[in-house]
């Protein structure tokens, strides 16, 4: 009887739709932890070398390869004549050596027969020049003809390989970007976008764009043009809509590609694209038809990093921020290109420090990723990427230093797979620290258009909070609006300039239910068209923060103002506000100099079961931001770590991973019952420590 009941329950479960997240997770079984692959270009090499190369790739431990993102010419040598014979052969060889294949749509590189017959598909610059064949990414996403043409090729690929078990997934385009195209067709599409948005009513556009200012009033959509960068004093509202349009052109082209593929491909094959983590362009993460997103990441190319080894190790926040931005969209994510060694396009292409390539691999893994692929297997002998390292050097057979580090990582993952325990939990203190940063690229557009202080950088402001969180050992999700805030004990909305009533209601409900909300400088001033509210400044958020906005001020670049919190002084110069707290609102910090000495600069209040903190200062070195956060976690009795700059840690799947991007050794405070699996407690520069979390704090 009991068995029958169990079987009935089981049968029922089989029929319950498994839900989106679960379907995505099924692409990458947890027990595999992560897959590692490498780009290979059959079209670059003598056919008689393909087998040798793919065999070598497999012997080094790679589990998948990646073909064809720039191969339109080879796939369709003449209009309508497709040639898949070479790709068939390459896929067969990959499968022979147990390498799964990622196939791509090669829309980043239209063939010359197409651009010569239809030059109107080429992107036009503001000055009227046109980009041309001979490089890549020269076709406009705003060309309807180009879109249609691409879709024909994509359908053929889908028909041919959509049910091929050797193909695990698809990458659409290559690093699809947001480009400004000044062609007539782009203008027509911009006008249609606006007509659609403003319900074909020009007065609505005039109102949203504030065209009464400077006599800009339009009487028809046909008069509207691009906000030309060379125009002095661009209309900020027009600029905002244009940026929305350009981002939409990229996101919608990728969606259209996915829709075509979905007609032909089996549900076992996933669809993604590989984004440069440009958080401000507005397209990354915004295509709705992708199963998940991947990003591309290069670490050593001329940036200083930190300490004397920093230029060889890379900026410690580059990978974790990209992880924490990409993962929250779908849960599943990966890195499609990870630097394998020296690159050729940086300002100074130094050698990565020994261990740095492996460090980056572990850094990607630490964020919870499901796959990492490297660009590329073999170093190219010709083309614009000469001197760009691969896993294998110019002779085609000798692994590079970075190649060997990939191999080490792959072996370490094999070791970790044996230790994987599906029942392992994450430490409670780690989970208690879970924090979200609320983000939208639209705020960045609005803020950067009118910085008010040319030293203002929205990115640097956000990074001050992010870095503090990483030094606490806090798991962070960077989220867009629409996510359930209640899963995060702490929610930070830095410089959130554009708000509306529904967002304020969502924030208020979050706090009333026990959330701890932190709003910072420049927040709540404008509506979603970047117009100031007809209220006292920041009047929209005053009831929520329990304080009114009094003023904002800036110091000259070489001078500082100071505030004091709990007996400590903090310097600021880029942005400082004064606040007028309501009764019941605590003052956490006050200005201690300038003519407004004594004015509150940071306030804190209780609301329902939670709290709202308003930080009216952008500090010089980020210490203030860290101390404000510490005070909030301390109030909640949430323990935080105190990791030095360059060291951060995460947990995933029962494993703890700590990495050291600094130039000094660091003795990591391991939890009491941790079992070290990889590395030593003292982590060297570019070193990694991996341990098994035994469930305790
Ligand atoms: C990436 C690009 C690759 C390759 C690589 C070189 O941005 O997607 O195709 O050009 O850079 O580092």
C-alpha cells in the first residue's frame, strides 16, 4: 500500500512541470561542478591537423570545444549555398575524443558577397563614414535586411545540428554590443520605437523630453533625429530614449536569433551569448530568449591591479563582480572566454604571474558558474590576433604556461568532483550575510549625463560598497528591479537617481517585513525620464528615509570635507549631502567642517521590522561605506569577516574557495572543522585555498 502511494506520488511528480530554474539546472548536473572547454577554429588550420589538436585538447582534460562564431564565409561561401561538410568533420572528430561542441551563429562576421551586394547593412558613423569589410562587427543590428539574412543562415544551422547530440548548446553572435548606427534605417527604427513608446502621440514625447526647453518642440515623429554626440547640450531625455533604443536593438536581435533556433533545436541544447561585462550598455542580461548568459573576461592587459604584482594578477574585483552580476539572471551562468595567457590588444601585455590563470579559473568557479571556456586553444599565426596566447603555442603542439595552468585546474576539479556531496549545506554565517546591490544601467546613463562633478563615477561609487561586502566574505547578488528583495537581509541601492512610486512601495514593503535598506547619495531625485520631481529635492523618498534633503556640495579635487561617525573622521570630496532628519530618525554622522558644520550626513531609522539607512556621502577611500555596513550587520548580530584588499572568498556546493590577488601572503582564517582540499592556509599571491565545509560556522 505504502509503495503504491509512493509510486503514485512519483508519477504525479513526473507530470508536474519542472519549472524554469530546474530545467536550466538540468543542462549542467551539479555533480559535474563545472565544465572546461576551449575555442577551436578548424577554418584556421590544415585539415590534417584537426584530429591531432582535438585529441590533445581532450587529453589535457577539456570536456568541450567551441566552433564557428566567425565562420559565415565558410558556412555559406555564396549566397544560398551552404557548406557544412567541414563542420560535420570537425564535430565528428570532437565527438571521437569525447568533446561536446558549442556551435555559434556567425553574425559578427558577414561574408563579403553580402556586404558588397548590400552595403546598406554596414554601420554608419556620426561623421558619415561607413565601416567596411576587413574587420568584424561591421553590420548593423538596425538593418532589417541584415537581421532577415542572418536568420536564414541560423535556420539552416538549426536544421542541420538542432538534434545532434554531440552539440550541447549555442552561442549567438560574438560579444554582441550596443553600437550607434547613424544610417537612415536606424533612424526609421528609432522613430518607430518612439511612436510605439509614446502611443503615436507627439505631445507625449514632447512632455517626456521636456522639449519646451530651448524651443525643441516637435510636431511630428518624422522630425525627430538621433541626439548627435557633436551637438552641444544634448537633450538628456532624448539621449536616455536613444540609449534605450540602441540597447534594445542589440537585445532584440539576439532574441530574434534565439527564436529562430528554438524552432529547430532540441530542448537538450541550450542557447546563450557571450557578453563583455559592460554593465552600462544596457543589453547584457536583457535578452529574454536566452537560457542563460555567459561573459568574457580578460585580466592582465595593462591595468595596475594592487601591489607590485598587481599588473600580473589583475584587478581582484573584475571576476567576482561579473559573477555576481551574471548569476542572478538565471541561476545558471558561465564564462565563455577566459584569458589563457598574454593577450595582444592591451596597453601593455605583460606576462601573467605564475598561477594567475589558475587563480582566475578558481575565481570564476567560486561564483557558482557551470562552465568556463578559454579563448583559444591554438595561438594564431595570422590575422589581427598574432601574439595572443592560446593553450597551445605557435608550433601547434606545446602547451603554453597558461595551458598547463588550465590543465592543473581541470585535474583539481576532477579531484573535487569525488568530494562532492549533494547534501552539503553552506555555513549559516555566510548565508546571513547575503546582500543585494540594486542596479540599473538606466541610472548610470542619467547620472553620467549630468555628473555635476567631473570626478563623479557611478561605477566607483558602487564599487566602494561592493569591495566592502567582499572584504566581509558576504555573498552578493547584483540585481535589477523585479527580483524578490525579501531573500536578502540587506539591500543596497547606491546612487539610485530615478525612482517611481512602485519602486518606493517595493522598498517600503521590504523594510516593513524586516529588510535593511541602504540608500545613498543622489537617490530618489528623478522620475524614469530623468526629470526632477516637482517636489522638494528627493521629496519622493523623504517619507521612507525619514529625512529631508537639505543640500549637496563638492570639494575641489585636492581638498576634502570631513564628517564624523562614532568618533571617527572620514574625508570626502566628490559628493556630500546635508540632511534634515524627522523626529525619530537617528543621525549616524555629521559634517565637522565647512560652513554647514553640524549638518547630518548619514541617517538611520527603524520602519516596521526593518531599517532604512541613508548615506549622503561618497567617501574618498571607501572606509566610510565599509564602516556604515559594518554597523548595520553588527546591529543585526551578523558576523562579518575582515579580509584584506585583494583577498575574497565564496562557498558553493559545500566547498569554500579563497583567493589572493594581493602581492602578500595571507593566512586565511579557516573555519574550525574545515578540511583543506587544495592549497595551504597561508595563501600566496595568486594562490588559491579550497576546503570542504563541514557544515559548521
Ligand atoms: C574577445 C573576442 C574574441 C577575441 C578575444 C581576444 O573580446 O570575443 O573573439 O577577439 O577578445 O582576446
